[in-house]
C-alpha cells in the first residue's frame, strides 16, 4: 500500500522532513512538515475556473493552531478553537504576502491555502516553518505558480546568525527576522532588531537567502517525485484585445504623463484629472464602440496610467506630487492634544495623519494571551485603527481587519526595544488614522513615540519610521523616500524601516519585482536612514526628550519585592487582608510570585496619601518589626475576653493585656472601659512561658492614682 513520499533537508543544523501523499489526499496538494516534534499540515485547493467578473486573484491563506497539538483544551465557553488569534493572523499575513506575488498575473481562480499546527514540541516555533509547508503543498499540486518560495527565521546569538532558532535560542537573540524568497529573489521581510546597522540588515538577508534557496530546490526535487504535480493545469481567465489595448494606450498615455508631470500634491486632484482622461476616452466612442470596448477600458486605462507615471519618474525624475526622490513630505506634530489622556500626540506627514493616545495601567490591565504556543500576559499593547473616512470612503466596519492587526504589530515591534526595562506600567497605545495617503503604519510609530514622551514614559530613545518605494524597468531604477499610496500601488517595492539615531528597530518589506540587486537594496536602506533622521529631527523639535513627570491624571504605581513566605500573609485567608487593604486605602494591589521565589507587589493609586498608607501597611506585614521586651507600642484592640483584651503589637503579632493590667482601677467587665477597634498604648512586659504569647501592660504607662492626688 502506498503511504506517500517523505523527504528530509537539514537547514541551520536542524532536520526538517516533509511527507506528501499520506494525509488530505483530496486536496490539490497537501504536505506534513516536521521539525523535531512540531508538525504542520498544509493543504491547497484551487477552483478550476474563475468566477464571472473576477479580474484578480481571490487567494485565501488561513492558519490555525490546534490546542490538541500542545495537549491542551481550549478555554472559553465552547471549549473549541474560535476566531483566529492575533498571532495566527500575523502568520497568515506573512505567508500571504510571500505567496500572492508568485501566482501568474492572469490567474484568477479562487485559491485556498490552509495550514494547521497539529503537533507542538515547545522547542521549535511553527511560524518560521508555515511558509515552507504552504509553498511545498502548492509545489506538489498542479496549480500554476511561479515559485517555489520558502521562508526562514534568522536570529543572532553572540554575534552568530542562526537559521530557525529554537525558542531557547530566541531568548538570547538580538534580532528576530522572518524572510521569504525564491531561488532568485527575496520577496518578503519582517522583523525587529535592537538598533542594528544597515550593513547588518543586508547581511541578515544574505544569510537567509542561502537557506531559502536550499529549501526551494528541495521543493522542486520533491515535486519531481509526485506525478500529479506536472504538468500544471491550463487556464484562460482573461479575454484581451490587442487592438483596443493599443488604442487606449495611444489616447491616454501622453495625457496621463502630462498629469503625472504636474507634481500635484493632492491625491484627490490627481484622481480627478486621471478620471477625466478616462471619461474623455469613453465620450469619444460611439455607442457601438462602447459596447465592444467597455469591458476592456478599465484594465487598459490603468495600464496606460501606470506606464505614464512610472516613465515620468524614471525618465523625467518627477514624482506624482512633485517631490525629489529622497524628499520627505511636510511634517507637523503636536503633543498634549487630549486633556484627559495619559499622553497624546498628532503626527501629520503630507496627507497621512495619526492621532495616538497613551494609557498607563497596572498589573491587572495586562493582556492575557492563551495561544497554543504561548500562555501568559503582556504589558505593552499597540492598537491601530483604520476607519474608512481616512481615505474619504463610506463602507461598513466588520471588526478588526487583518491589515489593522498587521500594521499595529509592526509599530509595536518598532517601539518595544526602546521601552524602559524597569517600566512598572501596562502600556496601551492606540493609533487612530484620521487621514491616509501612504505610510500610515510609520505615522503610527512617530505618533507613538511622541505620545510616550508626552506621557512621561522614559523611553531609551525616540523612534521614527519611513516607507521606501522602488520603480524599476529595463535597467533603470528610482528609490523613493516616504512613498504615497499611489506610489505603493504602482511601484515595485514597499520597504518600511523604523529606528533610532543608533540603528534599526524594525522593518517590513514586500518586493514585487524580480532580481532586485543588493546594491539597490543598500541604496534603499541608506536613503531610508537619511529620511528617518530627518523625521527624527521633526519629532525632537516637538519634544526633545520624555517629560520628567507623569501627567497629574496618570495613576501612580509603586512596586517592590517581598519574601515568598509573606505572600500568604499579605493576601490573607480567601484574600480577606488584601481586599480590605484595597478598600481602606482606595488602591489597586496585585501580587505575583517571581521566578526568583520572591513576591512582587504592585500598588496603583491616584492619591499620594493613599499610596503611602498602602505601602506602609504591606511593608508592615511583609517586613514585621521585631517585638522587643520593655518597649512601648501603640496598637488596635483585636478582641475582648473576660480576662482581658488581645492587642495587635505589630502586624501579624498579638499580645494580651490582662484585665488587671489595663488600668489601676478595678474593672468588672472589659466592655465597660473599651471596645474592639480602639487604639491603646501599652508596654511589652514579658512573654507567657506556657502560651509563648507576649504579655502587655497599659497600666504601667498610666500615672498612679496617689501620684495624681498629690498633684
């Protein structure tokens, strides 16, 4: 019985095996990738024909981490995997961005790529392997594809690059880069770094590409053993008319070039003028001509406009909005815009604008994460919102989009390396994109930096970000700084770079052109650095360094460690003591056990007196002063008995004032002279040898009756 084909490759000293023909055989292509005991099932299915009227590739990339892979049952009411987590969405986006450019331009049949984590060993991270698995599933199918492609993670420990590092190795790494490519080109890059140089960035890409090329050749060799993978299916999804194409090009090219050469700063004005040319062409047609040409006009006009815009850049050195290739759009920014936020900033660059807010919270505000590969909390969140009005559109909003998750994550990775290491707060940044014409994620980075500094968060250095573009054709190329939305759509590269004055903290790159030489990439990185420094200068003009103090409305936090054996005493039975402390002091108190064995107490308060009261109370419990015989104290009466009262000497330690030691006068009932909760002064006079309880006396501190009479 045929149970499939299994083939192995060693990458970075780690063995990866891929089997096909054993599972999910009704899919067009399916493989199981295994590294250690981490296993991923990848499948692909494509429709035989494109749906009517579809003129694009309807590609869906889905990734799901099954809790059974880690021997766990999902949380929640239904106890089953539900909507994708942010981590799963980010993995989907990375794979989608690497696969999508590699399908033929005229292939419009619906394609669904699905990946599932079916086993997880807690050692090898699956996200670095999913792209390899997805591309291999396509390679062993008959679906047309200009691949294969693969992706790897690059880490660096003690100066040595590591391909697909383990989770333990990543703990010590100063970079985390996911890079995808084909045998010939890099197509996608995303990562975060601890302020590395541009030369180091290029070295990372080169190291990754060597491993990627090996994995691509591996896929070709495996596919050669699968008869169903060849030949690829034939398709005809587009109907073209060369005569009409030439006619539209002849009419529109020069007119579009004239618009592109005007260097208009307003995208609305450009769109109006380009649209007028299209309408002019339509108006020039008879009813009979329009009936024949109507279905072609949109596609052919867009092609003519794209060629005109690109030729204007390459031949005339004129960008759509008239800027030089390395020129940044006008920038203005403002801090402290919102009076009730813990920090706020507006950052506007050209027609792109972000209003970002900072909120500082305590331990209980941390985000809980319950993924298959990670369970814990995070104290830094960055949320990016892209409402339709930011581009002048009216469309329904149906939850957070994958794009919003991805852009927010890029900005988070850019800012995370500069947060203070001793930060006691949970930090939430929210970027509201109010206008968008390219580079809104980079505007978020800049606005986030400003909001953090406005809020008094002592970041290590300000961070700026820039999006770079590329137009290349027939050996000519132009690297564009701070690209517009149109330059992104019409260009060949979208390369976002963020960093401080000392180096790069994060980057994201999507390349749409074959054979990008390294010298072009180096020029793009160096030009990006110049742009980042210019933007950084604008940021520091607004605020040069973090404010020395938090805003008055920001809650204050104090945190300190306590002995492990005192955690229970602070919490009390059923949480009684800590709950009462919070009620008495109007504070929020949390305590957790550290890996060191100590307890970490965090107190959040809006009032200095309340904070002091809570700190003093907890420290009295955690570090109780020793009781000394012969010393005077003041304490609260805890309980009344027939023979006396029990009084708290110090937190956690009580003593007895016998009824005969309470006063010089004879007392029949303790209730006649005191009540529970009264504060009394007393002296420690000894310790009962039987009960080991401290013996206390109030009487010795009171003047004797005869002495009072003499006075």
